[in-house]
């Protein structure tokens, strides 16, 4: 008796503490992109090319003694890159132009150098990371860091002293959507190379400094550019819907109802009145209860979690040699002709699993498909289904 009461207590505790809760996980379109899984894009998708023009200036040391407007020089850039996710991209940028460098308390000495550079960058779209992903979003804020190479020269003569260096690059880009494939972009960036040009290249040749070893400092350069960004190949990313939460909620509701019934049944009296013995009549009839194989939206691929139902069907046919009927359906999304073909593909996909994977004889299988003309369930998502039954 004590064991019986103990078992009843455990069953009641489990029913109370493990009650199925309604899944209220929001749809992927409402979550920040950082919390959503996206399908891997193809190699030719989400590439971009950016053309920009603007100005650059040298900073630090004697360069700061010269007015900023007098330091500015024209530059241009070309970038080629690819977005690997809605918020992460890599690119290669090539830029070049003027890099005026100054020496002296008032920037009296000037050398009009030019430069060419290339750097590889890692780009992070802040807006797409923290906000729900939308391919047609108007504004993007994209900070980035990179590493590269820079060389300075004067006219057609390449400089000979400390003119090559690796660079550390950092910047931020703002992109404004103009269309599906075009953005207007504004970018600010800095390059640190710590390059020093010899006084021998002083354009004015004016020895105004007592220290003949004085050098022009041009190791820190700032740039501001604007231009157009062009998107190439397929554009955008597709979120992966992990599961149909409406279906999960309905199944949880069924679990809760069944637990309520168990609770009611547990209240029945322990002893029941005697019932007259009835001579059993044995009648064997082999009937397969309906088995439903659910599919994802616009898909005819049988998911792994649906294979258990097809395994049960295969065992039934092999043990009883009874014929079965496979009927494909589609929900009413889209046009009728497409849904007819989709339900056909789903039905044939199930037949392929039964015959190919589980060895069910094809002569025992009848195949039908009804498109969206018949909706066996009142839930839209449940009608993306193939039903298998006895013939």
C-alpha cells in the first residue's frame, strides 16, 4: 500500500512540474540577425564592388603645424568584397593619390608625395547585427579593420628611403540604399604605416633646420571618401526556420489535454464491480492507421525526424503483405498548378524512401496527389503533408 501511494505521489509531481508550456519563441523575422541562423550563400552570391573618391591628409608631428585645408590631397579607391552573412564581410581595397607631407614649426617645408596602397579588411554591419534582418534596409553602419601594404613615390621616381611598409587600417562606412543593387556610401579611414621620407626629397630645397637629419613624418594618414557601391550576383540571405512553432504549440496542447485525462482517471475507485465474462471473438484484420509525413514550406525533402513513421509503414507492409496508398497534399499558399506539382513531388519522395531505403515492394504501393484541392487538416502548416493509409 505504501508503494502504491508513493507511485501516485510521483505521478502527480511529474504532471505538475513537467506540464508542457506553449512555445512562444518569436518568428525569425522578429529576432536580431545575431540570433538567427541563415542558410549558407552560394559562392557567387552577395559580392560587391565600390568606387570612391575623396581627400587625404597626413597627421602627427610637424604635419599638424600646417593648416588642414593646405594638407588635403585628392585620392581614389576601388574595393571588391563579399558578404558572408548579413553582418560580416571581407574586402580588398586598392587606393592611391596625393600624400603631402610637411616639416617645420609652421610646416615651411613640403614634399608632394604620392602613394599607392592595398589592404584586406574585415567588415562588421552593426545595424544588421542588432536589428532584425531586412534585405531592403535603407541605412547601414559598417566599422572595419584591416592590414595592408603602402608605397610612396614622387612623380615617376620611386622613393628610395623608408617608403615601403605594412599598414594597420581602421575605418567606418555609412551606406544608404538607392536600389536593390546600388548604395551611396561615405567612408572615413586611417592608415598607420610609420613611414618617414628623407629631407632629400624636400620640394623647396630650403635648409631652414639646424638638424640635417630631420625627416618628414608621414606615418599616419586620414582619408574621407564617398561614392557608389554595386551589389553583384544573388542578393540577400535566407533565414532557416528551425521548426513550425504553431505545430509545436498544438502538440503541446494535446499533451496537456492527455495529462488532464490521466489526472481524472487517477481519481477512479481502486476496486471496480465484477463484470460478467465475455467469450472473446477473435477476428484478425490488418489495417494500417493513417501515418502523416510533414514537410517544410515549399519543400519535398523528407526530414530525418519523419523517417520513423515511414519505418513503421514499411514494417506493416512487410509483415502483412497488405497494399497501401500514399496521398500527397499542399497548403493553399501559391497557385493551384504549382501546388499540384509540389504534392506530386512529396508523394513520390515518400514512395522513394519506402522502396529505396526500407525495401517495400513497389507493387504494393498506390500513389495519389491532390494539390491544395483537399485540405485534410484545419491548420495550414499541417497540410504540407503526405498521408499513408491502408488501401
